[in-house]
C-alpha cells in the first residue's frame, strides 16, 4: 500500500512540474500561404499575429533557413532558384535574442514543369483595302472571334463600301460577320475595337461603348446617352470580367466603367491618360489597367472593389531599368492575385501586387525587343505570350523565352493575342496605307 501511495505522489509531482510554465508550448502566430508556384520560384505570403519590434522571422525550406528578416505583420516573399517539378516544405519561426516566440503552419509547394515551345503557325489574310483587326477571343479550339473593320470585294470585283466588323473561325474557315446594333431607333454597323467572351452565347464587344450578345443578337449600352459617361470621358478600348455580371471597361481620358448585375457605374481612375488595357486576377479581387498618351505619363492603375489608385506613373518613360518598371506600359496581365506582368517597350516586367514600380525585367532580347509589344496574354505563369510590331510573337514557358523569328515581318503589326488550350490567335494588320489587309497568326501546339 505504501508503494502504491508513493507512486501516485510521484505521478502528481511530475505532472505539476510539466505544467509549471517553465517549458510552455510555442504559440502558432505565423500563417504561410502560397501565392503562386512557378517553374523555379515560389511566391509566399507571410502573416504574423501581433509582431514585436524585437522579433525576427526565420523562413525554413525543407528544414534549412533560407531567409531571416525583421518581422512585419504582412509580407510577400519570392524564393528563387528552385528545381522544377519538385515539392518543398516551408515552415517559419519567430525569434528574440533569448527564445522562440512563435511558429507557423507547414506549407507544401509543388513547382511547375516548363511548357512546350513547340508551336506551329499559319498566317491568314482577311479583307482587302483598309482592313484591320483590333482584338480576338477564343471560345474553344474550334471557335474564335476577331473584331475590327474588314472590307471585301462584291460580286463585281469592286471593294464593297459596307464594312464587316467581325469574323468567326469555325475550326476550318473564317466567316466574316456584320454585327448591327440599334442606336436611337436606327440599325447601325459600327467598327468594333474590343471583345471579351465567356462562351459562344455570352460575348461582350466595344464600339467605343459596350455591346453584349449571344452570337446572333446584340444589345448596345450607349453609356453617354445613358448618362453614365459624360462628354469629358473617352471611348472604351478594352474589356475584362470575372463573369458576365461583373465586368470592367477602360478607355480614353482615363475612363473606367463597371458593370455589376445589370447596373452601370462610372469609376474615378485618378488619371486622364488613355487606358490601353485591363486585366484582373482569376477571383476578380484585383484588377489592373495601364495606359499612355503622347506628352503625358505612362500609368499603372490597380482596382480593388470600386476603388482605383495610381500605383505607378512615369512622366518620362524612356529610360531602361531592369529592377523596376520602365518604358511605355502597353499591356497588363495577371494569372494570380498577387503577381502582375506588364509589357513595355523594354520588355516584360514581373511585379508583386503591392508594386509601386518594383519589378523584375524578364525578356528574350539582349537589350531591345524586336518590336514594340501591344499585348500580353496567357494561360499560366509558365505559359504566356507577347505580340507586337514586326509580327513579333514570343512565348514564355516558365523557364525560358522563345522568340519565333520565322514570323518576323516589318510590314505586320500584331495588336492582340488570345491563348487557350492548344490554340493561339494573334490579330493585326499590314502597314500598307492603301491596301492594308487584316492578319491573323494562328498557332497550334
């Protein structure tokens, strides 16, 4: 009986020693979240609960410390020089001079494989004199739309003065279309300069004002007549939306309009520069726009909710910098919430979502691109394209750039590009002032 009592007392004593506060458990104060995984990089968001001035944060990859810095509440970091198609385990701890004061979750990250550069191209010519294509949207591998102004010959061989403002690719041939809209009681046939499609029966266009249709029937929203835009605003140049009930329209003179579930709203942009492009994150939470105009700055704008702000402005965009944005920003594209790619005359810049100019130049040219870039689009961070002057087409596979020099033609300007699945469509025109023809560069992989 005595031995039993002693054992019980020893157990109680040990439990008391264990819980006396001399070896407390390290609290979970760090949250690691994956922003994006590329071929050789991982982009992480680190959030810290109640950071203290005397703490440092240590980030570990597979048990080895890769980064140590003075702690802040929220930060994004890039871990580079990783190996493709590999899995890494990230953890983090908080330290003071005397103790470990916080820990975080374990985050597994899988890097991507580079995609194939093996694209095969066909060049189509549409229309005759004064024909131009401004934009393109892919529905599927066997369906795509292009918009602009196309002129064909009539039955007598003369140029028909009535334009075609769109063409549809059915997987085999092009069919030119005349999309008419009702304006002030009359049917008109406007030039179209932008397209954004969610499906074959859910297509948005711009003739300077928005148009929505199902491929057969079309409704124009004349935002000036509706009182949404005023005469001091400019015409719409580009369209982007997360879904057909949430779309953004940007245009000249810094014009931004937002369509939400049947309601239109003019949004203040903070600039009067012509806005040339717009694109948003896959979840629609962050939207970017860019622009430039002669004798005015180039700008990069960010929209979160209904609030837009100027994140970057350069009144003299003619100085090359490799560690920050430089050059005329002509196009933006973002495959994830926390990264943005911008095309400028100096190359393609990769920036974080909190950028105010911070960026890393990623380019296939030693110094200058073979042509000014007009558009950047893609499917993922390891699979996107840039197109532009001199029939420039280049592909980034997540690891390297491939410039398709066989397409070089100083007489062709490619204004837009769309990439989906195994299909690529680049649209533009020849530069002949009298016999300008519309051009489509089709790519398959």
